[in-house]
């Protein structure tokens, strides 16, 4: 049921955007800009101003026309009509932003952002356009509620290196919350993303859109809400895919991946060789495999003391309640030692079940003693708390004892 509704909602929002997919339509141009070529939207855009539009429609005294031309030049990189754009911005900057009342073109975020993009395009000719646009944007940012909208912040961001930061109000309209989520997907802002807040924003947008009449939203707001819902679905799916089974799957393919482990022959002038001599190198490889998947992967997580001793697991993934213990077997005789070490460590490892409740044991067998693998795997799997035991052999291109 939920999946069906989401599909219907996304299609309605998409329909709102495609209704503005016309040459020179500011709403359509802004929607495309906000979606930034998102391939998931799957639309053939027809919003750019062309020669016919310039001849029949363009009016340098009309702010919406100037904004539409700026969006087009920014998207195409074609500077044919830069002089026309500058003419329009020169006329715009003669206006007093303070005299513009609500309902005028300067209070249309689509127009304002287009003008800011135009000012950015003409910055090498004059800074005055960006200064004027910034004054307009900062005036709009001063709202009675004290909340600064993300798109207004973006307008400032286009004009200056010191942009405003958007504020989150969970009681604000759904399009404002969707814009807040969009802001933190900008390349310059993604590293600052407040993940807990964004999760709540995604959830609230999905829930509120469930009961909203989505056909009432204009193109750019529809694009923001569409993007927020799609990303909420993607993030939820991604979280569902990050599980202990994901860890097992990744580590089970260790041997296959080691096909590309470098150990060049002496025939090369500068051979590259990556030796694996100890447990430490195995830990390094596991980190490289798992860290891109699990943001909360902990390296050598220190566990609470057990008696007089302090224990450190090789890796912990708190979000999964999972510990990963890496072992290195130099010879067949090491397997017996590994079994004893894991048995000894297991009790302190799982002493805090509210944080860690299961362990995966990963053994790198330098000696390729495959005759011992099954016995060790069966023994360790029988222990409570151990969810999986994986044993891999060194790649054949690495000489023994490298």
C-alpha cells in the first residue's frame, strides 16, 4: 500500500513539473536547476530560451524574462545572449528592492534565483549585479517568523562567499522542509549535514505529503518535494541493505577481490608489491572493504573492562550491534590457538549486549591449510554469539612468507 502511494505521489509531483516544461518558463527552469539533472526524474527538458523566444518574447525590462535567460545561459554555457542578459540586469539594478511589495517579481524565488545566477555569470564584468541581488535576497531572508528559507540562503550563496544558513522549523510548510533537505545535498554543504535532523525532515515530508493535495504545488516546489521523497526512500532502502548479512557478503568475496592484489614480477623496472605479513595488514584490508559501506565502523573499539583486563575488538559496527574479529594464521597449528583466543575473548566481547550482540570471525590463512578450515569453522560457529566464521587463503601470486 505504501509503495503504491509513493509511486502515485511521485507521479503527481512529476506531472506538476512537466506542466511547466515550456521554453522560458521560470518555474520549469528553476525545477530543472533544483533537480540538477537527476537521472531518476527521467524527463526531456524543453525549457531553454532559444532564438525564436528571444525574438518574440524577451523583454529586458521584464525580470522574469531576464531570469529565464540567465537559467538558460547557465545550463547551456552558450554566451550568445550575454549582452542581452547584462542589459536586463542593468535595468533591474535601477529598481529599489525596498519598494517592491509582496506579489512583485522580486518576491518570486524563481525570478530572484535566476537573477542571482545571471549576476554570477556577469561577475567578471561587474560586481554591482551580485551586490544588488544580495541586498534583495537578504531583505527576503528577514521574515517575521525568524526562519530563513533554504532557497533564500541559496540566493545569498550565489552572490557571496559568506551565505546565510537555513534554519529548520518542523512546523513550516512541507516545501520549506523539503528545501532544507535539498540544501544539504549541495556539494558545499553535504559534509555539514545534520543527519538526525534530516531523517526527521524526510519522515515528516513523506507523512505530510501523504495527506496533501499534491496537484496544488508549483513546479519548483514539486521538484523539491519529489527529490525529498525519492531520497527518503533511497536512504531507507540503503539502511535496510546495511545489515550483518551485508558484512558477510562483502567478506565472503575477499578471495575473489584479491585477484587484483599487487605482487609484480622482477621483470618490471619498478615492481609494486603489497605484502601481508601480519594481522595488522588484514585489518587494514577489512577497513578498506567495510568503511565505504558503514559510516559508523569503529577501528579497535575499546570494550568495558572485564575483571582486571581491557579488551579491544578489531572492528565494531554499533548500528548493527556487530563486532568483527580478524585473525592471521601463519601455519596449520595456529588454528587451534585461534579457537582458544576467540573462546577466551567471547565473554568480554558480548558483556554489553545493548551495544554488541554478535561477532563475525574472519581468518586469513597464510599457510593455505584448507584441511583445518572446516573443523575451526564448525567449532567457532557452535559458540553462542558468533553469527559467522569466514576463512580465506592468501592469493596465489603472493609468495609464501611474503
